């Protein structure tokens, strides 16, 4: 599933907020009846030596556009903070918000952040804080050096917003510079947060994705509304070109708006933005089923497989939790879940139409490995929690445990350097010898460590010239979004089926 952030605005219409990591392009959109011109905003992320960042979440509390004349315009429609898990945006983007602005010239943009939350793996040679021992996973609330507001008044500003003329802004959030050597956060540091204007006709027609619970469906209008975990409601418009993915046959026999029902959780890949009066309407390129009404799913990264004696067919893993689409307080983001994969669990790859290369499979416990992102369903009555610490000083992450009967393999995100290319097979080696650039813990504790990355004709490339496999070169610093599989042979490297490869010019992202 896609992940990232995006901000879009248009005269007398709408703003959509997208954030991500890496080189993400966004399609320009034209509002209906001359009312809207979207502008997109996207973000990006890198950690200090000896520390691996597993989870970094920050809240966006304000986004304000200042016109050449008149009053500043807030781009957050209901002033509800938007929580951003930046570590999940290395090669992806996510649509966040919409708002109405007037046509005209705008001289600056300011973004205000709050409540940073950090989970790390300490692989340095010394303890951190008072309780984070070498080789342990720890959480903390980092201090913020300087202001929590970042303002942008130089290029690409000033910008002119004109009716029916798309405008997009890309915001890069670079963790390798924002997170300081003492694990404090400095948003104003050079190359910490940056903004660039997107091309008016970009090659990648995607504003990112948004996940929410379906509140209502109007099949006659090919529309439905969703409520996000941060409390925003979006109207979604579908068409004959919209793809409906992963819906169970019990939900619909034929893919279409009839698949969508109240109470479901769905993910929408946003490819357009229009308006109906003063109400923004998002155009869906793809609608993906996440969970049925009345169920609870979570997504996280497997950080450990417990070597415990279990009944045949069972497996017990620890997952760092990244996604909880219903915002249940019982499943804390940034926490660690001990999950029992039951002996009757079903295993599948959530490939969203992407063809996984032959030889790579996810059908049982033998295909589970550390570093994989998986989505699992919490079996009713099995969820229990340990009262771990709230965000504050150093300490172990909060913990929960539950059993699951469904395990879906989701794309993992890896960032490192290309050390070798196989042009005949269109594959490459992603190496971490220069440090753990968000490699799944504890895989990157070996030095060097590498992954075998396989690409296909469906793999997309961002930030290369040309934007294809031919644009790759050794020593390129890249992020890969793709499905992770165990090594094919003993002593070999784990394998990745790459959905997206994003380049990072200058070695920072």
C-alpha cells in the first residue's frame, strides 16, 4: 500500500496536503467550473551514526499561505493536527487535507510542527540517555532546537495561483539533517525541510494516498465519503477508469462503486482534484480494500522472530506498529506488538496489481523474515496490552499482544547505495556498508549488508535520467519501495521486488 503526504490548493477551491520521502511527482489537477487549481505539498527523510531510526512521527499543526496582499490563509481546514510517520515515506506519498484559497499571488508558506516522537535501535557503542542500552530498541520524545515553524519565502515563491492552472509544491523532510547527533530535532537546519514547485505536467500521475473509514456511499453519483484517522472527511469520486483492488468476493461480485460499503476501511490513491461548489472532491485512481466493518487491522515492520517452541504452523513475531487505520487507542503507533500467527493463518501478498517476479512467494511461516512490512487482522478477544510508558523520556516502547489469522505482505521501504548493477536481469544490489539508512532492524547490524533488488516492467523510477532502469548507476543513493522476501539460499541476501525506486541527489533525503 502507498504511503506519503501531499498538500494541494487551488483558487476559490482546495488545498491538499501530501507528505513523503524521496522524489515524488504529482499530477496537476484542474477544478471544475473554473473553481479549483490544486497545489501539492510533499515531504521526505536520515539518522545519526550508530543509531537506526525505526519510527519518527511528527504532527503538522498549521500550514499557512501568505498572499501578496490580504490576510494569511490557513490550509488546514478544521485545524486538527495531522500525524505524519515520516519513516514510512521514503519512496511514497500520502494525501492529507484540502482547503479553499483565492486566486492571486502568494509570497510564502509556513509549516508548524509539534509532538515529535522517535523510536530507535541503538547499535552504537554506548548507552543513550539513562536507559537505552546498546543493542536495544528505545522510544523518546526528542527536544526541538529552535522554532517549530518553518517558513519558505525564496524560490519557488512568490507563486501565482490562477483559475484552472495546476500548481504543485513538493516539501522534502530530511531526517538525516533534521535529527541531530544528540537526537534532538532541528527543523530550521540547512537542508532540513525544503520546498520546490512541481512541474505542471509531471510524469507520475499521483497525489499520494489517503486511508479512512467509509461514512456514506452514493452509487448513483459514483461517489463516497471517508473519515480519516486524524478526523478529516473527504468526498471521493470514481469513474470507469478507477481500479478496485483487494475487495473480497463477499463484498462485491464485480469491481466498482458497489464494492464500497459503510464501515469499511479503504485506501484511495488520489489522481485528481475538483470541486463541487466549495466542497473539494478527490478523484480516485485506485480504491483498495483494507478492512471490513467491525474488524481491526494493523500494519507494522517485523523486527524480531521469537525463538520460542510453538505448535506446528504457528509463529510468534514482534512488530513495530506503523499504521492503525481506525486510530484505536489499544494499538499504539510506535509501539511493539507481540503477534502470534496462528497455525491456521492465511498468507498472501498485497500486490495491488503488481506482478511479483517468479520464485518469490509468501505462503507460510518459512517465508516470514525480519524487515518485512505486514498487515494483520487482530482476532477478537486476543488483544491485551502492557502499560508501557507514554511518550516522554527514554524508555522501552509501549507493548501489546494479540493473535492473527490473516497475514498480508506489504511493501517495505529501504534506503541505501547501489553497489552493483545487473543490466541483463535488470536487478541491482542495495548496500548498507556506509551505515543503516533505514534498513530493517536488525538486518543492517552486519557491515556490510545488502539486498538483491529485482525490478520489472511495472517498476516506476523517480529522480533519474532517464526515469528507467537505464538511469541507475553504481553509488547512486536510492530508496526502494517493494516486497521483501527471505534469501533464496543460505548465506544469501534477502530479495526485494521493487515497485518504486527513488533517487536522492546529493546523498540526502
